[in-house]
C-alpha cells in the first residue's frame, strides 16, 4: 500500500490521466448504449464534450487557469447546444477544487462564482419535469452545494500549504541565523584564543630572550648568575607551555576540561607575580595598589592581567636596556583603573596607531578589543617626559 501511495505522489499526471480515461469511458459507454441525458437533439455531441472534459482533468495540475477557462467554455457550449449534464461534468467539480488549491487568485474567484451559478443555470435549462417549481429550486440549491464544498476544501488546502511553506521558510531562516551565529561565535573564540596566545608567547618569550642574552653575557665571568638565568628560562618556558596547552585545549573536545586539567584564568591577584617575574628578568617595576580591593567579574580580572602583561612586554621590547616601569591599580567606586608607565625609549609612532605597522602593533589592538568587550576605555601613547604610558579604565561590578 505504501508503494502505491508513493507511486501516486511521484506520478500525479498518470493518476489524472487514469481518472480522465474513466470519465471519458463511462460517458462514451452511456452515449453508445442510448443512456445519454434527455433533451439533446444530437447525442453524438456527448463524445467530443466528454473528451474535452477529460483533457480538463488530465492537465488540471499543469495548466489550472487554462483548464478552468476551457471548462467554462464547455459548460456554456452545453447550454447552447442543449447537451444536458452527464457523468463527465464531474470534471467541473475537479477543476474548481484544483484552481482553489493552486491557481491564481483571479482564477479561484472565477471558479467560485462559476460553480455557484452553474447548477442553477443547468436546472433552469433542464428542469425536472415531475416536480414542482419549488422542487426545482431545491434541487438547484442542493446541486450547488458540491461546487461550494469543492471550492472551500481547495481554498483550505491552499491556506494550509501556505502555512506550512511559511513554517519551512521560517525554519530555514532560523537555521541560517543559527549557522551565522555559530560562525560568529567561532570567529570570536578564535580571536580570543589568538589574543591569549599572543599575550602568553610575547610575554614569556621576551623574558626568555632577555635571560638568555644575560646568561650568554655573564657565562664566563659569573657562572652563578648564568645558572640562575637559565633556571628562569626553564621555569618561564614551562609556564608558557602550560598556558599554551590550556589554550589549545579549547579547540579540542571537553574531555580534558571535565578532568580538570585546565588551570584557572589569570586574575588581578596574579599581577603581583607577573611583576615579580619581570623584576627577575631584569626589568625594574614599581607596583602599587590604591583603594580597597574587591571581587571583580572574571572578564575584568583577565582583561586587567593581560593589559599589564602586554604593557610590560612592550616595555622590554621597545624601552631599551635601562628602562624601568611602574604599575598602578586603582580601585574606584565604579571602576578599576590601570596605569602602566615606563621611562624608556618608547615605541615607534606607527605601533600605537590603529592598525599597527605591517602587521605589528597587534598587542595594542588586542588591548582595545579586550577593553571594548568589557565596556572600558584605553589611552595609549608616549609620555610627555619620554617613555610610554598605557591608561585603562574598566567598569567595576560586584561579582555575584
């Protein structure tokens, strides 16, 4: 049974052809056997009329508007040629339903009007002789009902199809929106990971380079200092590898995260450790906290840490051998202030312009992106007395 249903759905024209053949066959058999409707002076006209009505049924899906017009012409011809209604006229009901389902709006309205007046005209043209005029009126009304029901059923199917089409369109649109949102989320996550990798690599590698240069310089004269520098390089490298492993693990499945392998994100409390690490690497840093420390949102904690980390990394890269730096954390009532200054040579002008120079200056671009994500402000540029200054204000809200 399911195969038959699938065949019918795949070959609707064949199904229409079968019913057209049935209509034509029964009409021809009736005409040949002399059972044609009374009132016609030319029973042979039933055969061409039946053939044309069969064509209406056969092509109703492909050409609904044209077949409606053909059916109306055939009906008028029956009235004029005195070919009373017979079995093949069932095709008029079919075309009314079809046009109401899938035809143009003008055709649907035309089918409704034509269907409502077809039965009364036929009853007037070929009244039933053995009943009263009131009975003929009742018969006309009764015969009109199938045409009205055919149109109502077809229009309901049209409305239902339009509703499902709208649901499918909405589902497709929502699916596209979900895909777009997923792509945006992936891009944002990749950008976040890129910023994290930049901060980790730039900071730790710069420390390792400074320590390696110092170890090479004092290797023969002060072996103990060289050994200490190598130990710093080793610990810094392990720390960089651990952080990079944690960040790259975000790109994998959550199995490691569930096992607790990842370490927490850096926060404001670890800035002091960061400063101490820079001092060990040979960069003098003055660190002060003003105001009353309080809990911060995790995003603000990470942003503050990364800004200080990037600022101190830039000082080591561009400040020169004798540069010193200062870090200030100021807790305001409604925000956290960061001020990182150095007295070094400063950075080239292009590096703190928006966009950087030949792909450089991405650290400052990353700072702006980070601060923009938490709704803060950033001011970066050379100091009036020499050196470089980075000032940031992060909105402060109590952590829940």
